[in-house]
C-alpha cells in the first residue's frame, strides 16, 4: 500500500527534541519531542493557542527555538526557511500565502525554485537560463496540478480560486519543492465536507508517494481517520501521543477540549438524570397504551 521512495519505512524522517519557544514571558512551546517516521501521517491537535503553529514555525526555521533541536533525516536542520525547504521539508500555512496575482501554474513554478538551478528571480523574470529549464518545470508543475485536481485552473489567477482550491494550490506549491516531509497547518480550515473528504484522499495519496506528513487540524474526524499517530499539545506541552484509538479514548484529551467540568465534577447527578429520562422514554415507547404514556409524562413532570 505504501511505497516510500524517499526513506525506508520505519526510519525517522523528522526528529524534534526538547523544542521550547518563548516569547518574552510567554512559553508557547515547552520541551516538545516529536518524531515522524517514513511513510507516516502524524497529527498534531490541541485547543486554540496550544502552540501548534509555533511548533511548526520552529520546525521550518521561521522561528529559532529557544531550546531544543530539530533534525531531518538525521541531519540538524538549518535555521533559514529556504534551506529547510531545500533540505526536503515543505509546508502550507494556516493563513493561506499564495501569490494572489499570479496564475495557478505560476504559483506552483515558484514552489519549484528550490529545485532548479535558476532560482526564484530567474523564474519570475523568465531569464534565458530559466527558459531552458522551463519545459521540465512546467511539465512537473502540471503533473502536480493534475495530482491535486487543479489542472483545469492552470491559467486562473490564484485570488480568483474558491477557498478550498486555494488550499489545494498551497499543497501543490509545497509539493513542487519535492519534499520528503510535508507539514500542513489546518489544511481543511474553511472547507465544506466534500472538500474535506477530497483533502483526506489527497493526503493519503501524498503519503503513498513516499512523503511523510505532519498535520495540524481541528476537524477530529479528519485527524482520526487519517493519522497513524496523533500528538496532543495543550498549553505548549505534549499531553498525550499515540494511535488514533488511544488518543480518542484518553480522558485528559477530552478534558482538554471540553474544559473544566470534566476534570472536577463528572456530573453524577446529571448522568443519573439523563439515564432516568432515557429509561422513561424507552418505557413510554414500549408501552402502547397512550393513557399511561400521557399520565407519566404529564402528571409526574418527568424525572425529578
Ligand atoms: N510571534 C509571536 N509573538 C508572541 N506570541 C506569540 C507569537 N506567535 C504565537 N504566539 C503566542 O503563542 C501561543 C501559541 O500560539 P499558536 O502557536 O498560534 O497556537 P495554535 O496554533 O495552537 O492555535 C499563543 O498564546 C500566541 O498568542
Ligand atoms: Mg495555529
């Protein structure tokens, strides 16, 4: 099913160790360890403000972590974003960052500049050197547009694409740097259910090309369907990590999402109230006598 071409399954593609990021007095990420293996899809979840995006920024060189190390395929990553991309780590952003006034195809071609000798400016200015490399680049870019389902929009301006397609284009552009690891920050934010479903398929297809994926996502169904492993970040710290089943069942995770009441009083009174109401409803449904149903509903006033 999985056909990794970049690294053998089982070997670590990404190793983040003790990553801490402080902004003045605020510790946004605290001592986080995370490994992504070849052929893996790993999810990073947690409430808003948990430090997920900050952690991504530490992985990609956008932020220099206050403490900790980040290695890609066994080598310490540079602290310069373009060198991180060149090493093989690509990303998309929570807030879409496309070149709005460039076409779909041009956006993907820009994503390829780390893989072509000619570089970004040459690509943008269409220099003679670039012309030679252009055919190959365009072929590859078109392949990626086919892959992401955007080929028919190649000449549209990025800003005219619907939101869901802009997110796809960001993925196509990230793939254009031929990464071994793709980081997706909330890839389905703002998408409708069909688009979310299509993105799920796309992420599986990316993994099947041998690209490891680390994704931040709020849509729990999406995360638990897709991910081999999920790490939960709460207030900058890794709370739990495990398979989807383990993480879904962990009460600390539920508490982190639902908030206080779960931790303090699990609400015995409320539970028995609900159980009584359910028993009552079941009895009413089983009893075909309308008089008896009406009687217990009306005069008793329900449970309590
Ligand atoms: N550049 C920054 N300067 C100061 N504080 C920041 C910066 N980036 C993020 N933070 C803070 O770090 C915390 C984590 O934010 P973020 O990583 O965006 O969370 P998440 O992506 O999990 O919602 C928040 O309290 C946020 O305000
Ligand atoms: Mg975020």
